[in-house]
C-alpha cells in the first residue's frame, strides 16, 4: 500500500480527532494500521449539519474501528461547557480514553496536533495528553503522536515537534484517498480538499507525516501568546456572529 519511514508504528493504534473528516488526513496510515478511532464531535460546527455518518462509512470500508466516543458532542455543547467552566465532558473523554487504551493495550496514540489555530483541535490534544499520562501511570506503554491538521508538517508550529513517522502512499492508495476526500458528505470538507489540491497539488496528499507529541503544562499554556482561535473569536463577536469569546487564560 505504501512505504513507512522513520520506523513503523507500534500496534495497536488509536486515533483521536476533534472533528469528522480529520481521519482523511491519516488515510494512508489507516490502510496500514486499522486504528481504533475516536471522533469527539459530530462535525456540525456553526451550520448544525452533522457529518459523523460520513466518517462511519469510511471506517466501515475496512480502515479502522469506531470507538465508544464517536460524534458524542456538538461543537456548541463543548464551547458552552468551556465558557461556563464545566469540564465534565472533557474529563469524561479523558477517562474513556484511559479505560479503552488500557483494556485494548494500545501502544500508539495519534491525535490532532496542537497548532493554536482551531480551539477544539487544541483542546483534544491537551485532553489526550492527560489521558496518555494517566494510562502510563497504570502501566500502559503508549507513544503519543500528533497529526498535522491546519498547518503542514514542515510549517513552524508551537514547540516545533520533530517528525516521528512518515507514510508515503503508492499511486493507487493516493487515488483512493483523493476520491474518498472528494466524496465526503460535507460541503465544507470538499471545499477544503479542493483548496488543498489547488494550493499543493495531489502530491501534497501523498506523504503523511506524524509528529512527536509535546505535552504542555498549565504554566506553559498560561505564558503563551494569544492563539489564533481567540483572535478569530474576537472578530466574530465584533461581526455579531458570536456573543462571547472563549479565552485561553480565562477559560
């Protein structure tokens, strides 16, 4: 199906993503390791149109298994929880990850990269990092890796984590990946795919690089500059789209 470099992944593997559609960015890895896939939200975003069924159908084609958390929350529910200081959804996710990984003896966890661009991507990465630490205390041997989402693997990013593994797809797998992305039942996802293909060509889809995970302490997060998602929230409040802003230090 393709060629892995920097060493292969230790199996079993679990993939944890904030939104349906992110698994397309790891399509080659899915064909190779068939991970247990957690999808935190249903992908409805602001337009209230879920897209989780498209991810379910993709996995049903033999690319992985649905985990117990699969489209469990809407983005709006999680935004409201953060704003109100209700961390129970994130603690529930953390605990379910720990329980599942320890029971299934998961050895590699891939999650959305911490990029300071999209709020829920960063929240998922931080939650996964906490779950990895607890799992290790309980005896699990887990290597956490991050999947670039908004930024390219070679772009400057917080902490500049080094590459850990890379998968180069053969022509037929690359064609399958592009076909699956274009067929995805979400206008937003299909639009992003066409923009990507226009900017980077199909070859930009061929190599999937995973990065070493870089855990962050609360003190380190406190010292970071304003993330792009917070600045975007301020703009949307000014435009009347939102009535409040979630802030890194406050929430």
